[in-house]
């Protein structure tokens, strides 16, 4: 089925997208549960999107780095690791005694590529994208074989055969808008024949045929893009956690899953490193209002988290907490600021000149405080700014953020500060985002854990 002339192609039948991340396809056992999860929802017409198996993407990057630094011997070793993960999985799935030709060809090509990299001693962003694309290309082919052996008619598709085109921005490519037409046009004929398309996440092709990638963790974006373009009923993102959690479980072991959040809240959480979804992944679905369900492939019956435009009535105002360490707070104080125009402009121009990215900002009549990642050397900036203001940089700060409905900020702040007061946590700066979903506090790193535990108790553990 081609594109109807002139008009955009729309797939208007029911379908869903199911995306499985690396840890959900890390070995034979995981492929078995993925196949059961897919089988249980065949009536919803799934399109499956897969990541590379386990840590394959990292292994591929390591292999390239070794090829560059130590040459052919280590190339053999890294290739051996990647090869054995895939071949052992095939064997454990009982798929084959001899390696299927497609997989053998991909592995051989990968071997030549690594040899080439070690020979030339160069890894351009373009060849790096080409190299890491092997991970996803291998995993979808294994899934196709296993699904078919289980009686699920499936077809492995490289992203470009599923209609996904990108720009040529290697390692961080953007999917082109025209894929909104080409994706449903490519997938509809398969869905109509009850074939499950199994599509590579993370990778794409640009217009001249070069293989690109969408940035680490980019399979989420592939999945949400396909779901949005095909007006899917929902996109299920299968991970190894029970959904978006009230707090990072490494910080608070009794954190629990959040039943529902909005796209904006989820995007904010991703930005703050909640590691749940790729930060850009929310965009396609929020544009079309396609619900995103975050589920745990290790615990498929857990309800997971639903991300959508609107929350149900009666949902509490506070959704989740996040924290981020390694933050520097810069205080810029100048009496010149009083009643002046252009002062802030000068300050931010200086940050821009030194290529320093500012995260949070708070101002008063005579001062402005900003936060940034502690990775920058601030000597030159401080020197420049001290011509117009007094500058003080404080390291070892942390941001503690409440993701919440800011329309209810008075009650939230009252409860937060009551806790901080009782725990003797000193807040150095506070910022309430115009995004209406976050209130952030800057505290000393040493007090961050106390602060976040106190907030968790206040908002999620109260009787
Ligand atoms: N395999 C890629 C990565 O590890 C993409 C993904 O998993 O989403 O970054
Ligand atoms: Mg991965």
C-alpha cells in the first residue's frame, strides 16, 4: 500500500505500540517473557519496538574504543563478547543449531567494521552511529525468529523499512516530520495481515542513506513517534522497574510507583535524571494526546504508570521527588542592578560567552542567583563578572525537586518548609518553575538526603 496521492496517510484502525528496553531483552529468558507479553495482547494489534540486547550498545562503543587504542587483538575479544551474547541467546531459545544467515552476515559485517576502525585509527560520529546500529538490528531479528517459532507471525524491520527518516545530525538525529506519513504507510499493510512488525528502536536513516541514531536511550522516542504517527490507542514502554517512582529507589528504598502523571511532569522527571524515559520521548505523544504506559517486564501484572494529558480527579497534588547532586550555586550581587535595565542581560551574556549552561535562576532587586552543573571551571567567568558585581560560587550543592501541581503550591510549600524546619535543613534558594510542574530547592549536598527523606515522608508516607 503506497501513499495516497497528495494527502497524508493515516492509519485509523486500532493498534498499540509495545517497546522493550535493553534489560527486557537481555537474554533468552527475557525474550520468552517478551513473547508472552506480546502474545497476551495480539488482539490489540501491536507494533513491537526493541532496544539492543542488554548492554550491547555499551559493548559496541567499548569495542570501537579498544579498536582505536589497542588494535586487532582486542577487537577479536570484544567481538567475541558481542557474538557470544547473541549466539548463546539463539541457542538457549532453541532456535538453531547453525547460525541463521542474516545474523551471521551482520556479525561478519560488524567484524569487518571493527577491523576497519582499528586499521584507519579513526571513529567519526557517522561510523559510530553505523557501528551501534548493529545492536538493534540483531535484536529484532532474534525476536522475529523466536516469535515465529512461538506461532506469532512477526516481521523484523529496520527503522528505515518502517518509514523512519531522520536528519543527518549524527549521534543525536531528529526524526523528520514526513515520517508521520511514511511510518503508518509502511506498517499498515503488515498490521492488516495480522503480522506483528518488530522495529529497531534508536536508529534511523537520513535522506542520503546514512544510518543515524537518536541519542542514547532513543528507542523510547522511536516508540512514541510510531504511536503518535499511527494514532495508536497507547504506547507501552516496558522497562525493568514498576513505572515512574515517587523517588529514586536507590535514595529511598520504599519509594513506590506513581499511578499517573502528565506529559509535562514526566518530561520534567526525565530531565532531572529519573531515567524513566528519554527526555524527548514525551513530545510526539503529548502532541497527539497518545497515552504512554510505563510497565515492568519483570513484573507484568503490576499496573505501571500512565502518562497522559490529564489526570483523573482527586489525584494528590504531589507526584514525585527528584534530586540532583554536583550543583554549583553562583550568587551575583550588585547595587547597580537597582532600577537598571540590561544588567541581567550582561550577566547572562557572560554565561553564554563562556558556554556555561544555567539551570535554575532566582532574582531579587540587587542580586541574581543561578545554578549550574559543577563540571565547569568558573575562573574566567568570575573574573569577567566581578567587573560589574560581587560574585560568589558555592560548590557541593544539590537540587531537590517536588514534581507537583504548582497551582497548589501554597499548601505544598507550607508542608515542605514545616518538614525542613523540623529537620534543620537550610534552603539556599528556591525556584518555582513557570512550567507549573516543579518546585525546586537548593540545599547543601550533605543535607539533600535528609531533605528528600523528609519530603517523602510528608507527601507519600503520611497516614
Ligand atoms: N540501545 C540504545 C542505548 O542503549 C538505545 C536504547 O536502548 O534506547 O542507548
Ligand atoms: Mg539500552
